C-alpha cells in the first residue's frame, strides 16, 4: 500500500473530492475522517450562508462571510473574491491568522479579509463573521443616531453598536479595511460587541456560529429599517438592556428554525453559473 493510498483510507473528503481534501492533499498531511467531515460541514454551511445573505438582500455583489476553521482554530475559511450568490464549495479558501490564503493557488482573495483575521485573533468566542454593505445600516453609520433594538428579534443590538471611524487610523483612504493595521483598529472598536458599523461603508457582525451570525446580520438590517420608520412616527421606546438580554437568549435557542428555512429556500434555487 503506497503512502497516498494509506492516507486516503482515513479521508472521507478524499473520496468525495471536497475542497478541504484538495488542500490536505496539497499539504500531504493525514487528516482523520471525522476532522475532514467537520470541515466539509462548515464549508457547506459557509456556502449556504453566503447564498442566504445574498437572497435576503443583506449582500449584493459585495460582502463576505467566514467561519473559524474547525481543526485549525487560528485559521478561517472564506470564499475567494466572488459575488456571494455564486459561491460554491470549490471557492472556499483556508486563510491563516494573517489573512494569507494558504490554498488559494493563485485565486484572488477579498481585499477586506483583514476584518476577519484581526477579529478572530482578538475574539476567541467568535466562530463566524459577516461583512456587508447592508443598505439600511449605512444611515446610522453617518448620523448621530445610534442603532438600537426596536424589537425582540434584534435584541443582540442591546449590547450597544459602536461606529468605526476609519480616518482615525488611515486618514484619507478608500474606506476599505485593506490591511492588518486597519483591521486591528476595527477589532478594538468592536471590542466585545456583536455588531460594529463602519462609517460610510457598512457593518461587521460576529457570532458563535454561522446560523447565529446570519440571523444577526439579517435582523441588523431589518432593525435599521424599522428604527427609521419608528423615528419618523415620533419618540421611540427601545428595548431596555435587561429586556434585550433576556430576549436574545430565546433568539439563540430558536435560530435553527429560520436557518433551516433560509437554507431550504436557497437550496431549491438553481446554482448560479
Ligand atoms: Zn466592505
């Protein structure tokens, strides 16, 4: 039995041709079947998350979602630079702690991958990250009105929503989080919160799983629109911090209900070419 045959006996992904298997083959490292299966599951959920966020109009041609690598926790998995609705498992690239694509093989990466690398570095509780130009939140990134929870689905906003002012780190710039220095400054402003707005740009949402981060990214957008409607009607009564804390526990318990629905809906659509 040669070396490659021996390794393949332990690789479920080697038999299925998964993207992680390809990366492991390239590195010639034996990967236990359970580890490869866990990685393939994260990749499948990452593809679903990308398509769901496009389907829900949180993302359009721009935006990206990542997940911490299940067996290399200082690394993360994210698509190559591509429109979110068109992402497939073959597009997922393993990034190291500095945002380098270790199995990119010449494929272009997102300019703003330092959002992900610097937040994973400073927030061990974070397992998934969404960056988007979610249109409803942009007015709150440029005005003096803070984004606050108007209803229970967006209770996670009760922790407070800081705004990142890129000029303090980068001076006059193209507004993008295009290097580790800016990414580190952004992670510091996010601190221990679930959401940070980027002035004149969009937002970054973090969470302990892909279903929860997708839920939060969607309801951040919905809350922004509802909050503007409520403000137009007059004085607003927001969720109290204690109400927000209690309500968010329930959200995390029921998150698989909308996740399964959203996943089914995108699964029924034809894969984009
Ligand atoms: Zn961006």
